[in-house]
C-alpha cells in the first residue's frame, strides 16, 4: 500500500496578503500597503517568521520586484501560518512563512473603452462579512468570489455588498464612491469595508484638486450612505489599486445620472493615474534596485 509520509499543508492555513503596484520601475505606496499588511497579520494572530523583521520583508518585496526584471505590474505577498495538520488551530503549523511574487496582466490604459463605457453593478445578495473580518485582507475570499460570480451570472460587472442596515459597503475587491447632486463625494466608512489604500490616497489628494478648480465636485465626506441614496447619485465609481477609478453607469435596473460616464470620475481617474507615475522626490514611490540584483541600468 502506498503511503505519504510528507508534511502536508493545512487545508486553509490562516493567511493575510496585500498587493503593491509596480510602475515605471518603482513600487507605488509600498509602505502604506505593508503597514496595513502587518496590522492585519497581528489581527489574524500570525507572527512574523523567525528571524524576519518588517524591514526584511520590505527588502524582500523590493528585491523580488527587481529579480522579475519587470518595470510595470503588481507585487503580491502573503504571510501564512505555515505548513501544519488538518485542524483549525495555528498551533499545528510548523511556523509562519512569507511569500512574494510579481505578476502582470493587461494594462488598464489598453481598456480605455471600458472606462468610457462604465460598469453595471448590482446589489449583492451575498451576506457581508462581519466588520472585524471585512477589515482584514485575508484568504477568506469566498464571499467576495460569490459576490462577483452572482453579478456576472446576471450580466453585471460587479456586485456591491450592503450591510444589515441597508448601507453601501464595498465591491468584491474595491471601494465605492458616490457623487451627490450637490457636489459632495461620499465614501462609505471603513467599518464593514476594507480601508483601501487607493481610496485613502484619493481622499488625501482631492481637497487640493478641488481648490485648484476640479469641476463638478465641492467636498469629500466619509459617512454611511443607503443604497437608495447611492442610486440617486449624479455619479458613482469604484476605487481600487488596479483600476484605479471605474465609473458606474447602472445600479440594478437604475441608471446612474444620465446613464453615461461622468466627468468627475474621469477627472479623478486622471488625477490618480498622474499620482501613480514615478517622479523625482515623491514620497509615494520606492525605486526598485534592478541594477544591484540584475545588472539592469
């Protein structure tokens, strides 16, 4: 009889993860992503691997990006409780482990027609995760996957999670922003929605952009917003690191505004794309050390 004597991984070892954008040979907002990653690891009770510090993780991410020889793409990294048995307890795991990869996919600018067309979303019937779990970017992505599959089954692009009080939360892996008729941009609070790094950066940049004359928007608020109020918005858009801004033109059977992509969403998308571009003196970018590891100049 054949028998396996190797140590098998647990079916679902506790794991947290995050993703940083690789743009023009620089990592955009890596430190902000890494701080959230470490906070989530502590919440999930996953210790750092023995002998590995947060600074060593940061260096590993930069060196992995360099080893890929890619100038643009994404760096995804995980912290897992590690190999173990088939039980629930992390005590069965041999020790935590850190993993990092670089991957690429279609560049958003290659899909400009999709941004100009906008997405259709639906109110998701999938129950939202409890606030504690919503705030941890972990491998518990079954609700997120079911949200998206439900939406796609009915020919929508994304589903929107709603809390028990009927308030808008987030999409399966992006935040939501709603521009009201009076020019107020409302972002749902980070209670049952992930504290998205990109949407936080957007809210940080917008006051100066508004003061400089950005059209159609007067202020930014973070508060609860009901599905009904969201549907009556002049504009709705989704915010995420890989988008970074995607206009929404229909919610369930309701057209948003006049049913076309709004000018504010496009202005904010341009603002975010500009901010992602590497520039001298930027505190949002870390240069990848290609030359040190690969001989690239």
